[in-house]
C-alpha cells in the first residue's frame, strides 16, 4: 500500500525554495480526489506525519497545509509540530467567533497561520493581528486590489504570498508590490511523491506500540485502541487463550491487557506490528522477521537469562522493517520509541543486541565459519544453536497459525 502527496514549492524573491505546500492525493493522478477537504487534511496528516518521517519529504523546510473550519475546531492542527507547519485556513472557512478563538489559541502555541485565497473581506480584519501570512490568488484578485490592501495594512507584520503566478511579468509585478513569497506554475507544478505506507488498522498498532512502551501504560487508552479494530481485538483474545490456556471468559479488553501483563502485552503488539505491516510483500518476509525475533530472544536467554531477552526479541522483529516499508532503517526509526540499545543494533549491528542479530543473519546465510565463532563466544555448541533455531521456527508457526485461525 502507498500514500500519495503533491508537493509544490513556495519560493522567495531570490527564487530559492522557502517552503512546500502539501496537497493530498490518493493516486498518481495529480488531481484532488472526490473527498471533503476535512477528509483530505485528516488523511494527509496521518499518512505523511504519523506514518512517515516528514523530514525526508520537506528537507528541513516548513510546509503549508490546508485546514477547513471544522478541522481546526476539532483540534487536528495540534497534532502537528509548530516548527514545521504553516496552518493554511481555507477560503471557505467561516470567520466566526469560534474560529477566532482557535486562531488565537494556535498563535499562542507557536503555530504560524496563513489565510488562503484571501478575499479581503472585512470579516477577516479582526483575525489579522494573529495571522502571519496572506495568500493572494492572482486569478481572483487584481494587482490594484492587492496593492491597496498592502498599503492599508502596513502597520501589521504580515508576509504576503502570491499564488497562481503564471508568468515572469506577474512575478515581477507582484514583487514590486512588496510580496515576498511566490507559488505557481511559472515556477513549478506540484510534484507527486509516492511512498510505501501501512494499512489504516496498522495505525492502531503503532499507537498501541507507543502506549505499551510507556513506563506506566494507560489502560484506558489501550482499551480504547484495542476496541477500534475487530481483527486486532480477536487476535488479542486468541493470543491470551493460546498463551495461558485460559478457560474463563474475558469480559473486556482491559481485563485481557491486565491478564497478559506489561511484558506480554508489549510482545503481542510488536508481534502484530511486524505481521501486519507492508501489505503486498511476501509472507515469507514476515515469517523471517518473527523467526529472527524469537531466535534472538532464545540466544539471549541461553547466553545470560535477563530482561535483555525482551529487547533482543524487538531487535529481531524490526530488523526487516526497512525492506517491508521500502525506506531506510534510519528514517523509519526516527519516530519509533525504542531503547538506544535496540536502535544501535538495528542501525549498526553493534552492542550485545547487535551481536545476536548478526548471529541470526549469519545463520540464515549459512555463513558457518562466523556461526562457529559466534557460537563459541556465547559458550554454546552447534547442536544447541540448531535446536534454538528450530524451536524459533516452530514457535512462529504456532503463533501465526493461532492468529490466522478462523
């Protein structure tokens, strides 16, 4: 599955890229899909900010994102980092008291705000002290109207942006009026960006992953998330039943979470995260990541039984994430809450966790001289290592069979 976004540069007076406007798309067709502006903004926020590393898309520059009246009042903008985003209020937003209160709140929170396709209506005058950028559509406003507005508002610290600039003459004319930012087909058409992404239900998994990695997980939040996806909730109950052999019925997701305990709940979520990401990839790839997780854990337990075995499991589980998501491991780990030891193992194969992971890779690649060396370092023998790998394979088959059972 993929996400799509159109990225159009916003240039300064020296024709250097100052920022990008991000426009939601649902395919490689560079047109706005037949959905509401509120839906478009919601999906853009989820797909580009919550699932992806936005820095890769922006290259350190800010981005402009369109927000409808309802999206702003619903608090969607507060999901985004204020240092990276310019909140662009759509031209059809109602300039009512509720929106004014929200604009003041966002301004206090450090967000920059822009008025899109500004109509110069007097209804917006009271908003201007809390607005940083005015966007003039050259197809809707004449140069004389724009010039008059700028002259009448010299007392405000406003930055002006001309959009739909389609010729060198328009660029020079708007620049002469005091406009300092420019956007339009004369400079660049929106560029399509396609990136591998996760299914919507996987977003619930990622949120759960974040929650169960907190020192004190919020059971109310966990219960809420588990109830958002029927497939996930069913798998949880089967996991509890298969793990504990529980015969007493479970009455709530909270009960299931408490029954599992923190460590096993974390295990369940990470297992689901690996097995459900990357739709369309080979099932063997998922199975390999799970075998790695269990094998790394067993190696850690055989070497020195300790809490480190849980981290070894996670390191193995996420070791193929870059292949599943078609992005670099460094980019993917930028927003994943894992320990420094796991991060180091995944990026450089260093540390004790990195040793277990490299051991697993050598075993997969039948690099027997290195396997022999690593086996000796752990104080094991080749027969024992072979048993551990077979045990890991059997465990994965049991887990996947249980979760996929009708």
